[in-house]
């Protein structure tokens, strides 16, 4: 009642009708002890007192709202009680003066006998006022809850839209061509993954493969992912692997904000020669997997800043000769950093051990699935970060 609320005719009518009805009801009770010809005076008096309490308390509330709003707890409640007490007393006195002026009733407004009636008016004002304050606060909290619910629903729709966009941009999990087979998995910790992978053919017969981890989540990360994914094949068409990432980095550095970047590893694979050139911009070292040998981390020399972190970065490449059956595993840090049962990250050494002990599988995709299952068994059940892994296998020409 004392707190300003957005204008509503329904609220205004409620604030007038209910106090008037309550005041009229109290007046009817008081009229029981009156003489029959004077009972209407108590009823009208109660009606006008109820209206007066509503009008006066709301008027005073608007005037002192800025002083009441910062108060908390008991001080705030006491201030409202004082405001409604004053409203009740004023409503009783002004009603008496008004009825005397209109009907010449000669009501003794300030007599000692009416102190009890003034007390009843004050109590009535406190009850009505606190009831309306409580009701309006409940309404405000309900409106805030509805607004939060709508925001949550909107955010969920945005996340689902981003996930749908992301799933459409990712290539199929298995791709094969003359001299190679590729398999990949992308597991999101939340609705939308910050990771992505891509596989594309180039005009000279080479194959481009990339795994990336975009800073951030949601629609913004998906748009960055889409931008990087769309540009990479165009830039790689007529450039060596090293220059491809240098140019992509310049483009992203000009577009992204200081807190946005893309950790990305790129491989340009020549199926005819069986050679792969690796360039790494901030992702974990890929692994060379060769039968009978432990997994070999493929460390690229030179700077490895993520794309977009600084405009000019002289990325360097590592050329890797592959024999039929050799594999290159590219992955994001979510696998090695997955927490174990004691809360510690799995670590790259343990991850390499899981690779080495993974059983043979008929296809690269089956091998990746088996590795991810072993990592999941060794770590906590829920994913705290995205997992993305891509496996390139060289196959003898004619066997792909």
C-alpha cells in the first residue's frame, strides 16, 4: 500500500474497495450498540474511514517511499506500522470533520470517549496496510520469479539453438578416402560444446584436419566456431599449413575481444606421400600411434599461442612421415584434465598409458570409442569439460 507500484486500474479499485468494505463491516459491528436511528452513522463512518485509510496511507507512502525503501527488517516494519497508525488516526479525524460538515451530525471527533474508536481505526489501518504491503511484495516476488523463469527458458532455447547449429557444422564421425581413414568424437560437458573438429579435402588432393577449443560457451562460442571453421578451408587452399594458421590468427585477432580466442591444431595430410604437417596453436600435443611403440607426443617448436590472442604469431610446422597403419590422435585438454575419483586431473601420462593399453579395434571410430570409455572409467562420471578426439589413420592405397 505504501510502496509505489506500476499503475493498474484493477489495483487501484482493489485498494479502495477492500479497505472500504472492511471499514463498513467494522462500522456495522460498532452500530450494534447504537440506537436504531443512529446506526447508519457508524456504518457510514466505518465506510469513510476505510476509504480514508486507503487514500491517506497511499499518499503518505508515495511521499516517504524513498526513505522507507532503504530500511530493512524490523526498522522497515516499524516504519510501516507508524505510517499506517498515522493514516488510521487521520482517517478517523478527517472523516468525522467531513461528516459533521456534510450532515451537521455534531460528532465529537476529539472527545476522550472516541479514543477507543481512534484506536480501532489505527488497528484497522495497520492490519489493512500490512496486508496490502505483504500482498504487493508477494506479487513483486512472483513477477521476479516469472521474469527469471522466462530468462532461463530463453537461455535454454539459445543453448539448444547453438547446439543444433554446432551439430550441423560438424562433419560425420567417420570419413574415408584414398589413402586415409578419419574418425572423430565430440562430447559436450553442457548443452553446447566449446570444442569442434573438421575434415575437408583441398584442391591439390591434400586433406585438412583440425581440432579446436573455443573460449566461452553458448551462442557466442558457436559463432566463433562457425567463423573459424568456415575460413580455415579457404585459407588452407593455397597456403602451407604454417601460413594457414598465421593468416587465420590475423583474421581472428582483428575480430575477437581480448577474452576470446581459439586453441586449434591443424594437420595438412598428403595421402599420396603419406606425410602430415602439424601446426599447433594452443592445444595439447597430438600423439603418433604406431603398432608396437608407445604413444609419441608430437611437439611443434616455436610459439603456440591460441588464435586471436596476439595479431602476429610465427607459427611453425612439424612434418610427420606416416607408414600404412600409423595414426595421429588429435585431442582437446578435456580428456587429460578430467578429474579422477580423488579430484585430481587424470594427466597426460595416464592418458598415454590408456592409449597404449587400448585393445585393437576394427575401425578408427571403434578405437576412439574404446579410449573414451576407458577415460570415463578412470575419471568421474560427469564431464566437467568437453571431450574431442580425432584420429587420422594412413592406409595403403587401394585399401581405404
